[in-house]
């Protein structure tokens, strides 16, 4: 084990046991070696701020085009979930997803900011099976890009499908977007990881599409994460 300050770094995947939504959920998370020094991640005990930079319909290319909005907030940690729109059949960015994601990460890391990737949540709509197949490919690409760029990664896809019998309770009627239960699960998974590794940050930017934006200012995963971090 390679340890940097309060951040424990493992070369492979690490399984964290956390209590989520009154049930035990295994969080499949990876913490790579070359993370920022402890001085960059561990700060004085102040109230953290979580910024929601989710925009509905965004692809990986859209995120790359507005990366300056992230940098201008001077974050300590950027959490990225993107891919659901890239996976729409016929979308050109399906083929450029890896390159776009790598460019986003490279830009953020050039400012000595840590990056956490969240694999896109599954699409459970029976009418969108092909889109889910495309998204499965992109999840694999995210894992590869994240590993190559020493990013934290939480496999939200695996967390959501862990109990397939109750997965519908996490989704809105379209079978694509999570509901308030699903957003709570995303936020609590992130919170459990940060707490288990004693990662203390003051400024977190959540960067992504409509799943980051959420269905309401109080029920989005960034809003719930904010509440968890300041409780």
C-alpha cells in the first residue's frame, strides 16, 4: 500500500463497505497512486461547498468545451459523470468519448486538482436497450481512461444493479434518469468513499449532464452530497 498523507492509494480496485439507504452496499472504488499531495486535499475544518455544473443533454464534447467554468471555480476535487448522451445511437461523440474524457481530465489535473469518475448509471428502459449497450462500451472506456490518468473511480453502474429486483425504485418513469432515491444513492456512495479515505476538501465541482443536474435543486446528487458533508 502506498500512502500519501491521509489518502490511501492502491494500484487496483478497493472495496468499501458502507451503509446506504438502510442496506449494505459494496462500493466498487479505485484510488490510484499519483493523487495530489495531502496539502492539496486535506484542509482546515471548514464547511465545504459543492457546485452543480450539470447541464441536460451534454456529451463529453460539451463538457470539454465548457471546462473553463470548472477551472474558474478553483475546485479541490472534480466529480465527473458523463456518457449517457454520447451513447445515443448516431451521436458522433460516441467515437470520440475516450479522447474527450482524457482531455477533460488532463486539463483539470494540469491545475493540480483531483478527479473522481462515476461510471454512468444503467439505462433500464426496455425501449433503450441499444443505448444501454453503447453505454456499456463507454463505461469500459471510462475505466481505462481513469486508470491511465490516476483518477478515483466509483462504479455507480455496479452499485445500481447490485439488487436488480429493486432497481426500478431508483428510477423515474423514463428508465433513464434516477429519481430522488437514485440521486441519494449516488451522493451517499461518494460521501462514504470520501469519509472512508478521510479526504477533506473545501470545493467540489460536480460536472456532467442531466443526471448531475438532477430533477430539483434539493434532490440532485450534488445537493444531497452538500448536505451530507455539512451535517
